[in-house]
C-alpha cells in the first residue's frame, strides 16, 4: 500500500467533508463564533496528537538516547517548532492553539468551556472519566475520546494517521471570505485573519508534505502498518464528519432561535 492508495480510499469521506452542509451555513461572524466554540477541540486534539508523536519519535526523557528513525524525528520536530512556537500577529512566539484562543476572543466566541477542560484534564490515565463529566456536546466528547484512544495505542503510525489524514481542508478559505465581508462593513479581526493565513501557508507548503513523508518513514514496507493507517485514517475522518454534523445543526438551530449562545 502507498500514500496514493490511502488517499484514493479516503476520497469518498474527503468528498463528504468537502461538500458538507456546514459550509453553506457559515455566512456570518455569528456562525464563525459557534463553529469555533466546537472546532477549538479539533485544534487542541491536533496539538495533542502532535506532542504524542514527538514523545514517540524523539527523546523527551533523560538520559537522552538516540532514536532509531532520525528522519521521522526531524519531520515531527520541524512541525512542532512552528505549531508550538510560531510567530504571532504581533511578532511574538506563540502556539497555534493559543493564537486560535485569542482569535476566538477577538471574534466574540466563548472560550470558557475549552479553558475549563484544559484545567480539569490532568493526565491520560482517566481521560474517559474526565471527558464524561466535562461540559461537552456529545459529538465533541466522541471526537476527543477517539483522539485520546489513538494516543493511548502508543503506535506512532496510528497516531500519525489521525494527525495527517483526519483533518479538514476548506475552513480557512471560507473563513477568510466571511472576514473580508465583515471588514468591508467596518469590523476587524486581525488575529483570526493572521491565524487562518498562517494555517493555509504552513499546511500547504510545509506541514502537509512533512506529515506524508513521516507516514512513509513509519510504515516502510510493513503492509500491516499501512493497513492500520488506512483504518484509523477513515475513523478519524468519520469522527470529523460527525463533529461537522453537530456544528451544522447547532448553527441552523441558532438561526431559527432554538438555541442560545
């Protein structure tokens, strides 16, 4: 199996995401607020998968010892550098997750739920219990449960599968169009605009290709690993679609006055 084979197998799910009804619902800053309040968990889960890969592929404990796959270690360290300590709109080092939180505040989205989860989530030993009692929507909870079950496999190729293939492609472009429309009417969202443009730049030019190279390094000629990558990639996209379904319904209900916030 190859990257191309997996991408072909994932195409139906990717097309579901690409043509999801959620995108038609995103038409205003109010819609973006609701979207961000759920999507922030996907931003956080991406950072968690990233650090799980760094823990597996590099030496993060003492005494330091060399890892067997230096190429995979380099790929993940390059991604970590920019995801965890990129330069923000003010020219200061900051993680992309923190940039996203600041963009949420700028857009008027509620950050209390994600901040409370970060406070309560102490370790991975009781992640199921923590997520059960957290103030999460069912789709958000299910999405995160899958992520942390992947992390607990401690299998780099499985974690890399969710990290590489379980993500959306269209949101930044769509957000930018809405932001440009709002700015034309006198509003300003410099932090959100910067985050989105940086996201597009890094994913397309750097992180996307690096992640694919990492998958190839981790699987090599091991057909069993390639098959597991395909299975977990599909599961990750399915979880993303369920999350998208939930966000779309929430936005539609908000527009008809059925939900608050």
